[in-house]
C-alpha cells in the first residue's frame, strides 16, 4: 500500500456462491487507483486498497452493484 492509498472495508450480505469472488474483485480492480481487492466469501467482507483521489467509496459500491451484489461501508 503506497502513501496515497487507503484501505476501505465494505460488507455484503448477498454473496451467495464462491464464483462471485473473482467477479467482484475484477470489477474493483478495473477501477482507477485500486491497487488490491479482497473478497471473503464466507464472511461477506470486502477490503479494497485504493487512492481516494481517484476512486471514492461510492465508486467502489457502484462497481460491486454492477456485478449484481449490494455492499455498504463497514467497520467489520
């Protein structure tokens, strides 16, 4: 994680199968400024390392929504 990146924690209670993991991670990694995305299928946790000046939380949530899943910010 570089100095300009932050770690955003999201949660989705809609993860219904393991195949959603690469779909969501791929959508997040396609966003500008996203360096890493990790989806935990069993817990619904999603962690994203990104540059907040290039991609904000709303863009992360929107990218996940485009894959068919709802997510929201979380502190876990």
